[in-house]
């Protein structure tokens, strides 16, 4: 059987880490694509030389030409720029929107049957725009945020309870950013919900509230430490988990940014909700019951995403 093809658009910090993970796990042959000349080629050459040591046969190549992604099975998009000091949110939106246009058109031309995972920020708006520009079916274009946000929540909860991260499940809904909604009632240690653990004296509401807040600003905390970039290890591994769910038809239930069509009372908007990922891409959107507080927070999240889409449509009239 021919090997799968994994195309990574953007060969920066996340793109390079994705390439290493995809090759080491032998998800398929890996193509790195970037506008920067030499970067995807150089990283690909370096990574391919990991093969003999780590024992993988995946080919890793780099290119500046979209023809290289032809026939890709999975595409993970990290192309774009990060917000720099002095840059407004709309400036960033304008720049990355142009990048999504180029990427979407490249995907449409060379890999219209791919499963596409977008990571570029502002995530919920960029994944929506990428879907619009690519014209792919909605079930084949998703945004990676929830897996990362819940991984952050799980990490902090495991530290709080002094238990293995493997026994902590967590749920995070809504947009990626300050308005995300970590749902405490659906977060557990081996099935025991957090509110029960509070009653059992394992923690307090105040401490859990602080963890929720830390999760919401989890990306910013890392930017503050790194100073010259944003998180890349956990974002990359989170997207790889989603790619594996698709490639292996695993039917994983994962929080992803997907297009809602009436679910949760939202229409034609990408926002983070639990979904089943399998060979059909987004196979099912799972509507869980939310308490009033989570509902109100989810609505705030939805409103924030809506506002971004209005700004996108103002910048790029073809989206209106
Ligand atoms: N086409 C292809 N690649 C592009 C384009 C484009 N039009 N524009 C920029 N790039 C490339 C850059 O050359 C760079 O190599 O995208 C890459 C981005 O890499 P980094 O700056 O290292 O950013 P990274 O940390 O990988 O994050 C990428 O994910 O989490 C989000 O906010 C983050 O939007 C950012 C994205």
C-alpha cells in the first residue's frame, strides 16, 4: 500500500515540530511548504537525517511550490505571522487572511480531497476563512484549539490533584483564547467529576477557578516566557492526535473548531465543540448539555468569533 502523504503548510516552529512527529510516527511521507526560501528544504534535510537514528522510513521533503502538496491526504496549516508589538488585531487579521487565501487556493488546486487541520491564529476566524477559500466540504476542514486547550487544563489539574495526566479528562469548549470555556462538570479524574472532587476535599472552588483562568491564558503565559515566539510543542502534538484520528478512522471524541449548522444554536460559524473524528473527517458534532454559566460563557465565545468574521469580511470582500 502506498504511504500516506502529509503536507505541512508553514515550516516554522510548529511546522518543523509537526514534521518531526509525523515522520517519527510514520504517519506517511512528509512535505514541508513555506514561502521562505531554503527553510522548508533545510528543515526537511535535517529531519530526514533523523531517520537512520530513530528508525523511520518516511521521506521528508521541502518546497516553496504548491505543486509539492499534490494528492496530500492530510494538510496541517500553520502558515502566517504572529502578532508583533505595535500590530493591531486587525493588522494581524489582514495579513493572515491573505495567507489563508493563498493556502486555500493551493489546497483547492492540488489537494481537494485532503483532511485539513488549521492552527494559524486567530484560529476560529482563520479556519473559517481557509474553508471558504478552499471550497472543501465543511467536514474536511477543522481547527486545532480544543485538544491543546484541554491538554493545558489536564496538565494543571493533574498537578493540582497529584495524579497521572493519563487519568485526567477535561473538556474545553468555545473559541480559542480568552473566551474559551473549560467545562468543570465534564472534567474528571478517572470518571470522578471535579465538583465531586471538591466535595471530597481534593481542591477548592477557588483553586479550580484559578486553574480555569490559567488555562484560558495558557498561550499568553508561554509567549511571556519565550518572548520571541509562541508555544509549538503542544500545539504540534495536538494536531498530530487529530491527524491520527482521521488517518486511523479512530472515531475519537475530541474538541475541535468545526462549522456549526444549527448545533448549539449557532449557524455557519466555526467554534470549538466536541466532535467525532474518523475517516469521514468530522463525522458527528456532539451536543452536550451545558449549565447556565457555561452557556453564557459559550455565547460570549460565539460573539467574539462573530466579531472577527465581520472584520474578515470587511477586509476581504469576496468573503462577504
Ligand atoms: N505561505 C506559506 N508559509 C507562510 C506564508 C505563506 N503565505 N506566510 C508565512 N509563512 C510561514 C513563515 O515563513 C513561517 O515559516 O509560516 C511560518 C510560521 O512559522 P512561525 O513564525 O515559526 O510560527 P509558529 O510558531 O509555527 O506558529 C504558526 O500557529 O499558533 C499559531 O499563532 C500561531 O499563527 C501562528 C501559527
